[in-house]
């Protein structure tokens, strides 16, 4: 069964031609339009996201120069500083939404897509596909980057602020991961998984 995202009407699934589309019987919204090689595209974007995520985690986020003193920090350093200053709940939330959950999301996409593109069944594929749907609303990398940019704007009046490679990688990660998620065809992944089991 398909559920229309515009009017919530339920409809029966129908087989689609290569360039066909399925529309809602009530409001005519497009329910499904297969994209050729959608899984390949999603895998390429997920690999790009993984590389950007590793760069963002390993390199300096920002460097701040004030009165001859230079301070630089990475995301792990910022989380550790929050932890040491007894802001443990905030440190845990920052770590969860900018490190743990994005890593799980990207890892889950790679776990499922890499074997499916090669027409092999991933271990625990059905469970991981369900997990992908549950994790998507919880990654907050874009909120973190926007908050960091606002903070940098305020710090700029106190000294010299230099964005590091980690911040640039986070900025690029927003677009790469959004493209990976939007191009991920869940239905095509389920169909491929059923075909290769």
C-alpha cells in the first residue's frame, strides 16, 4: 500500500514502467516516480558524506585569535570542553546530534547500499532499512552549523575568527547528506533487497 503524502489517501501499489509514475487517485500528487540508478547515486552521495564527516570530525572547526592568544578547537575538543565545564547534558546532546547519530545514519546507508548496488543482500538488511527511516529526523548537523555561524558572527567583534577545514567540511556535509537522503529510494531498496534474498 502507498500513502499519499499530500492527502493521506491509501492506494494499492502498481507495477511501474521504466519512465512511468504513480499518482494519487484523490489529489493527483506524484506518489512514486522511479529514478534510473537511484541506488548508485545514493551510494555515491553516502560515500561523499562519509568522507566529509571524517574530515569534519578530525580537523579544526574554528581558530580564534584575541589579543595575541590563539585558540583552535575541533568538534571533539568542543564537546570535551563542555563536559569539563560541567555542562554534561549539553555535551552529550551535542555529541549525540553531531557525531553519533550522523555517523549511524551514514553508516546505515553505506551498510545497505554497498551490497545492494552489487546485487547482494546486506546482513540484517531489513532491520537496517527500518533503522534508516527512524534515524533521519534526529541528525542535526545543519542546526549545529547554523548555530556555529551565528556564534562566529558574535565572536568576530572580539577578535579574529578563522573557519577551519572541519567547519567547511560540515558545511559541505549538509548538502551532500541532504542529497543522499533525498535521492535514497526506499521502495527501490526494499525491492532490490527482496530480489537478492
